């Protein structure tokens, strides 16, 4: 099995373990904190997240790409790291000042929770995961984060008992993120030596960092700003519904992100050689992404209502329709993730990435303004879906002459047909089962079993068969 396949499996294993956490935390926090407290947390987090985005600008993608290109030379690697990290520290310092001023002067009744979100912003100062991912050193950052997640889960169950404990919940979530990122800074000297750069060392990185921030900012508009606008123009109750629904639909997105996390540094390394074959690994990655995306999107449509009742409890039934609508976007997210992380960013085509994401942000903003006052969280979900498909369509048109789009569409159609057939079988087999929890377990177990059967040849030959003969590769 190729190293990138192993890295992908490591990331998938990590994401699978992370998926277990919402299955515990979401039912617990929904029942203990309630929709309104969850909405308050979500609203204040959406604000601090804007400052976190400003603190990183486009450093995550640019740093990852830059490190991958020089990772074989420690001298160049240290110089590149030092320059980029210095910019990061300067930005974070400015954002810390701005956020503290906001929390003290403008956060109103949410001042206490807003201040308790501060460790999230402090954690950005130590977030050098881009260094490790660029070197394709995935195991340490992921195991470190997993250990912190387990500790935070234990603290949450022990200490959060009522809606009045929202401040404890916030402190646990923000503090654990700070501790997690601080470990990265401790281990970094094993790989690089920090040297104070001069101004001329910073200049080559400023433009790409700013350019790559534009899509990050636009992305925040239709993800982070979704919650901000829903809290401002809707209600905290609707925001609580949306927050919980998004936690479920973020699980398949996390699996797709794992693929991009592995392949961005790999493709950046490959594309530094202009004559290298990049079409084959992208084609293989897209087939995997479409298989996963189709199964997870259709699977969410199947289990949405039962998942809302079982995971969130009484009073959260509205989350079912929200999960269904957001689930439609999974395929578009998977498609654009492959194009972005495996072609546009490694190839340096930042302009296409910027325009597609910025356009989607504008579209989503308009839909939110039009629909949130009347449809609430459902309007936010519709805006998100339209924005995701705009990105996928724009990036596809822009890369259609360089990439094998027809093959990608064929793979998507095949995977979607199989996924729909599996879902229909599961629906008719489980519809008469009484009890939402038992029915949910039955639907999920049968869906996974049938998916393994339907896609057995692909899993056996294309993925695990990548090490045999050297001809095929999955990613």
C-alpha cells in the first residue's frame, strides 16, 4: 500500500474516532444545556472564529504547500517555517487586541462567554499543523489531538450538568484547543530551527497568504457567518437547531477533508516537477471522493429523522429536515475538495479558488438575507447548499481542459446510482421497525453492509490493491 494510502487511512481512522465524540456529546449537551444555551455558545464562537480566521489568513494552505516543496532540505525548511510563522505571530497579536476590545465593549449580555472563548484565539498562535502536514507527518498531530479530545469529553461529562454550566462547557472546549495546539509548538524543534527573519524574508509570503485568505474569508461567510446571521436575524432557538444539524452533516465532510489533508502536500511535492503525472492520482482520488460522497449524502437523507430524535432528544425534531437539506451538499463538497486541494492550490491557481469561493460567499449572503427572516435555519441550509454547488461548478468549468471531468462525472453517476439503490433497500427493510433508536441502528448497519458489498471490487482492487503491480493507485 502506498504511503499516501496509509496516511489517508490514518486520517480516516482519526476522523472515525472523532465521529464517536458527537454521538456522545451531542445527545448529552442537547439534553443538559438545551437549544438556547447551545445557540449562545454557537453565536459567541462564530464571532471568535472570525478573529481566528484573520489571525491565520491563508497561512494554513500556503504554509502546507510551501513546506511540501522544501521539506527535503532542513535549511530551506527552517527558513520557510520561520518566515511564515513570524507573520502568523504578528497577525495573531493584532487579533488578540481586537477581540479583547470587542468582548469587553460590544458583546453585551454574552460578555462572559465571549471572554471564555479567548483561548480559542490564543490557540491560533501555536497552530503550526501546516508544518507537520506539509512534511506528511500526520500521526503525531492527530494522536495528540485525539488524546486532548478524550480528556475534554471526560471533563464535560463530569462538570457540565445544567444550562447554567454553559461557561464551564465553553472553558473546556476553548481550553482543550489551546492545550492541543501548544503541544505542536513544543515538538516543532525536532524538525525545524526558528530563526528571526528579516523583512525581506517575509515579503515573498505576504501576497500568497493574503490571496489565499480571500477564499477563507468567503468560506467563513457561508459557514461562520451563517450562524452569526441566524443569531442576528433569526433566533437562538433556530440557531440551536442549525448547530446540531450541522454537527451531524460535518461528519461526512470531515472524511472528505481527510483526503484533502493527505493529498495537498503530496500533490504540491509532485507538481514541483512540471513533467510529473498529476492526472492519475487526481482521477483516483476523485473516484474515492465520489464513492464516499454519494454514500454519505444519500445515507444522511435516509437516517435524518431518526438521527434527530435519537441524538438530540425531544424538541429537536426540526433538525431532521435540516440534516436532509445539508446532506445534499456533501457531494459538491467532496467534488470541490479534490479540485481545490489536489490541483488548484498545488498548481498555484489561487485565482480560480479565490473567485469560486468569493462568489459562493456572496450568493450565500444574499440567500441568507432573503430567507432567514421567514425560513430561519432552513433558509441558512438552502444558502449553504447553493453555495457549495456553485463552487463545484465554477471550479469544474475552470479546470475542464486540464482534468478528466467526464470520467469524474461517470464515477459520480455510478456511485450515486448504487447509493440510491442501497438506501431504498434499507428504507423498505427497516421502515416497520418500531422505536427510532433500533430503526436507526438497523438502517446504518444494513447500509454499511450493503455498501461494502456493492463497492467490494473497488475497495479490493483499487484501494487495497494499490501496492500490487504498481499500476493502480487510489490516492
